[in-house]
């Protein structure tokens, strides 16, 4: 990347590393092994992190005592030098430096490979900045002029008044190699106005690196604006590899609709149920239907979506662990399947309906199911009511309206229903009873021990639970489950009646003084990890919180927007685009310390998923264990049909080689 690297040494207190160390260090131009150093760093805890880890090096073996001692210069500052740590502060006329991202105490996967440090101000007399990463074994610095002001990705984009420095792969690996699973690295930004003085940021932040790489893939809805209005498609990113995210819908056949949004995937990634609209992403269900997709071939199984009122009725779906079955809610209410107190059970291999499962009493609307990883139960939402509105009405239209969609629900309680196999479900029971608040979007952890969900507190400023306030386009229905600004992530053990825990660190604000950040649709990573002697999982979700200076959602006049013909904007013109004042949801992720998830907040502060397009509205992340692709064709005629070259002594015929899946993969002669 054309960077200049000059090695800087760090003499640990009371230790002379000696010339042999520098003989090894200098040829590499980056940090190498110190050899023999271990123990604690004295950095303490990762300020506000979850699980009370407190940076205790005794919990688990730290990485080899590799030092990370290097100074890098950014492309806009080739050959730059920066004042030493002992330089005096610049004059009082130099404005304060405020470090905005990452968030203090954050824990990140070591294979995330990139992070963008963001701060203010841009310019204001500063000629250069240095971003410092330090602990007892780390002294890594990046010097930049911040020659260009960072542009906020709003609609339209605008200067932000700040700076953003994205670490290169080399800079990232320098930090990770020394600090994976270790103590926090302290990040500080320093600025100079004349090349001799240096003013430090008002505060520093601590960032830690997890022990294990994060595996699996995230599928999500990227909502985009076109001449047809606000649409969008499903995209996928395999975490931590170098491949860019890929669009998996909106291409051909059953996936060719102009908007593919709501979706559910099997944990193994083999099947997806996706809901399509060939018109736009307006909120009404009347022209939305679903398809079961084979994710290896990207083709529909059974009746595919081919336009309005074809395919499977809309609703919320969940697939069994083996994807052999899936459940779907009755999203259309009385105008859909007739009786509303049911789920429909479908065959995950043929896409045909198997049976109707009655849950609740007549008139109730079970919705938002999630199948447990052992297949033994389903957790779902039983709301006190769902929205009803007329196409021509205002927000919270009159009862008895034509719309009865189950994506706008109120006063949700969580229930579970046991499953014994062969299409047989037992008697539902209360998992968490609502006291007026709305509990929704539940999700089982991959070990089945926890359930994460959304909660919107009961807002009594409206006379009815389903009431709304404001005037178009700034209408809010404060108890609605749909894109609720007050939504917060909550955690329970999978034992019914256990006490919910507010994930304050992940939520981005204390429960006692909550911010309106629209934390929505939490979904777990697929594999349980170990970090410093504790069990660790990750939760992805969407949020309208600010992303440093790159995405500012809470400037004066900005608000949470809703699609046309939704409950909030009943009767609004189809094909409408979002206003410039609309907040932009993005995908965020936070670590959860499962070993401490009993009575205390076990979450770490969240970070933005770096692979996503931050110029779009991004929603509903879904984790799978892998990205499923087409099997490699068998090019070796020596292997009988159905044979396995891993065990077949005849091997593969040239030009082919035995692939890891047991087939002969074509090779170039």
C-alpha cells in the first residue's frame, strides 16, 4: 500500500532487551518476538466490558510475548514524523480532540482484519495526527495528516467535521499477532499544530482481541433506493475471509423480484425462506409471498414466487436444525388462512405444506418463531394485539382495517412449544409474560442455553397500546415492534421465568437512561468460543446509533422513518423514497460472555460490521455455519457414480484432483 515503516523500540520497565532483539526486529520492519516476557500488563479492565473480565491475565494463558512496536505512515503522510510522547501540549487555542470510534471496552474478532478509528476535529490548526495503540507489549503508531475531511454518508452526504483512519492489513496483523486473547490495547489520538507540540485526545479507549477467529456467514437485507422506490436484496458475507460480500437474490428465477427482504435461514445454511415483492418494499403484505430456496443452487423448491399472490403466504419463518421442516406464521390474519391462532408446518425438502399447528386461542396471533438448535422446542411471540389499519388511513388506522400484518405487534409475551418429531407439537407454555412491554424477535443461542430478544418498554403516552403520535412523515407508534427506536437487546437463560438481563453495553446506553438507537433483530453467531477462560458468543443486530463521523443518525431534525403503507404511514404513496432526514440502520455486533450471563450484563460494547455498505439501510442479519455452494462436479471418470475419492483407491483421473468433499475436482492440465 506504499506505506513507510520505521521501527520504534519499547524498553519494558527494568528490562534491557539487548542488541540481539534489535537484530531480529529491524530486518522485519515490524515487531518480532521479545522472547521470555509474560505476565500481566497492568492495563486493567477493558473499560465497561461485559463479564467482569477486568483484564485478568490469570484467567487464561496470554499469547506469546510478541511485541508490536512499529510506526506506520498513512498514504497522505509519506515520510512524516511526529513529536515524541514527551512533547509538550499545544497551546490552549488548539481545540480538544475527541475520539469517537471504536467504543471503549470493545472486544473484536481477531479475523475481522480492519477497523476505522474516528475522531474530531478535522483541521482546526492541526497539521498531523498520530493514532497510538499501546500496552506493555505494544507500541504501534500510525501518522496521518487527515488531509481530507471525512464525509458523512447521509442522504445527501455532507462533510462531518472529523477524521477517519482505516487500519491496513499489515497494521491490523501487527496488533493481533501480539494481543490475540491478551490484555486490552489503549487507543489514543494525538495532534500537532507545529510539528513540535502534541495534544492528546480528551480520553482514550481500550480495545481487546478475542482468542479465536469468528467463523460462519451473515446473510442480511441491504435496502437500497432506486427509481422504483425503496427496494433491496439479500447479501451474504463469510466472516473473516478476503472475499467481498455477495448478492444472493434479485438475480434470476424465483429470486428475480425487485425486493427480497424478510428471510430466514437454516443454521447449516442449506435453505432459506425469503419473502419477495415485485413492486417495492412498501410495508403491506397484500403483494408479498414467500419461496423456499435451495442455497446451493439458488433455485426455488416447490411453488416459487412468480409475482403477486403466488408462492407461500407471508409471515415469519424458522427452519428446523436439519432444515427438514420449517414453520411459518399467518402474516395476513383473518384474510389469510382463516383461523389465526396457528403456524403452518412445511417440508424443507419439497416446499409443500405438511400441516397446521394450532397454538393459542381463537383470534390470537402467534408470530416470530425460532427453532431451538436441538430441535426440541420453538420459542415464539404471542402479542396482546397486532396492528390493523386501512390503506387510506393515518398512523394507527381504524380497527377492522384491511391490513392485519403480524410484523406490527404490541405487548408481546414469549412462549415455547415442545416438538417431539414427525410433525408432532406439544402444549405451549409461557416463557416470559408481558407486563405491558413488548417482547419480540426471540432467538436461541447455538448451545440452546440462552434466548436473546428485543424489548420495547411500555410507553403510556398513548391512550391505546397500539396508539400513535405525530404527523406524517414523523409518526411514531411507541409500542410497535417494527423498527422501534426504543428497542433494546435482552437476554434470558432458556429456563422459563428466569430474569431478563438488559445488555446495556451492547445496547449503547444504560437501562436507567436509555438512548433511542433502534437495536433490532438480534441473532447469534453459530459457534461457542472460549475467551480468557470464559464461554463467548457474538450477537449481530441492526441499529441506528452513530458510527463515529461516517454515519451520523442523530443530528437535529433526523428521525426513524417507515416504509409507505406501513402502520405508521398508512396510505402513503408506493414507490416513495426515504427523506434526507431518515436515520440509517446499520449492522452491529457485540460479544457476550456466557460464563457471566446470570444477573449481570455479560455484553461488551458493540462494533460496526466492516464489510457492509454503509451508504445503505441494512437489516435482519441471519447467521449460518457456512455459505453453501454447488458441489464441485466430478471430473474423474475413474470414480464410480456416487463414489468417494477420499476412500476409493482408484483415485481421480487426470486432469482432476481429489477435493475435500470426496469428489474429483477439475484442474488445469
